[in-house]
């Protein structure tokens, strides 16, 4: 089983200096090829890789198309059974690949896998982007085992299992090549953020399994490209979540759920104002404007086989903010 480990890079030389050596060290060259897919960087990161890592292959994209287009463009040039999409701010560990390869070999229906993702800055805790595997509530709000909104759990080996999940984190995502191609890759209109949720939901609609493997461990810095305080991140998260719902909700739920979600987003916008974050409130409005502008094009992307079984709990907003539930096991 041939694995292509593909690290998407944009002006990330310092991150490559820090994390690429361990990826090379802990990835068996008998079945792994390592690629740096560069998104038209203006720093010297490509020259750095060429000078210091002769076994790492380089793909240079002609533009910075974000995560979605960046990977779509790069993966067209790579032949492998499994694509491992690894952020440049991921620290891997010894034997991180073996449990994942075994899981793919043991179940042909398993199309996508993520490892346990812990916080590089606080290694005893789960990290926001993926933690112990991703889920959705009825209104499309994502959460994880080990992370509910900004409440992060300590890793006490409570999620050292193998578990079928709803979505896998794009920070470290393994996917079969034939499935990625059948899905026509990521939706490039997303640019970045939540494109992996859309990809996983579309894979679920085709009957594929998505798994979390808790015996494979990586550490994620998080926010290396866009941190939480960046208004653009607010815009992309709100907009792309609405795009994902439009494309993937079951037919009978489509408009009731979208209507409720738009109201909840409006409440979030008011909360930003009360927190004296007017630019973030404006980004919610901008996200809604883009949602309406792209509504018909996203409706055209809908599958005929959208699964009814897509959510874990009815409202994570209610469970967390009203009922005070902070851990996954409390839900």
C-alpha cells in the first residue's frame, strides 16, 4: 500500500524547519513518498527543502488557491493508494502510520481516517482542529470527541480507541486516492476551513466509512495560517458551514435547518457586538451575503443520496451554552 504524505506549504519555512525532519524520520521510505506542495510561496521555503531534504519531492502550484485548490492541484501530480494530507504545523510521532495502514487494509469500506490530534503547545490536551474525531449537530455546528466549542479535554486515554466518526480533520487526513477522485476532490469555492467536513459528508453520502484511530498520535500547533482572532477565519467558517449544509442536508431538512441556522448565526453576530468585536459581526453578515449569492450554484451540487443520519446531537449550542455540558461524554 503506497502512501503519499503531502504537506501543503505557504510561506512556512520556519514550520518546515521545525516539523519536516520528524516526518522524514518516522515515515518508512519503503512505502512512503513525501511531498511538499507549495502554494506559490514568496519566502525561501522551496529552496530550503531542496537544499536540506533530497528525498522530499516538491510540487509548485502556480497560485495560492488555499487548502482546497492547493491540494486539488497538487494531488493531480501524485500516484499513490493513500493520500496523507498533513498540515505544515503537525508534529508526528514514531509509528504514527502503522495503525492507520492496518485499518485501511482491514476494512475496504474505510475511505478516510484521522489520528488522535493533541495540542502541540499543551501536549496533555486535545487540539481544537479534530481532537478525537469530528461530529455535527443538526444545524451543522462541528464538534469533536475531546473538544466542544472552545472547551478542550485533557487526554486521559479516554479516546484511545478505533471509532467510526462523521468527519476527519484536514490537519491530518488520510484518504484513499480512488475515493478522493470519485468525489472530485475538495470544493475549491471554500478556499480554506470546513472543506474537509464537506468532503467527508459527501463520502458518507456514497456509503463510505470515516474512522478515528486513537493509537496513532500527532500534535498540532493550530492557527499557523489564520489564527482565531482573524476576521477572515470568522467569515470562512460561517460561510463554508452554510455551503456544506446547502449541499449535503437531506431534502426534507434542507430549508428548516438552514432557516434555523441563519437565525443562530444572527445571534452569534449580536454576541460578537456585545464582545466589542464589530468586524467579526460584519463578517457574519458578509458570510450570509455570500451564502445567498451562491445559493443556486450550491443547490446544483447536491447529491441524490444525501444521508438522513448525519448528526450526533440536536443542538450543541443548547447542550453547551445553556445546559453547560463541556465534554463529549456529557452529551
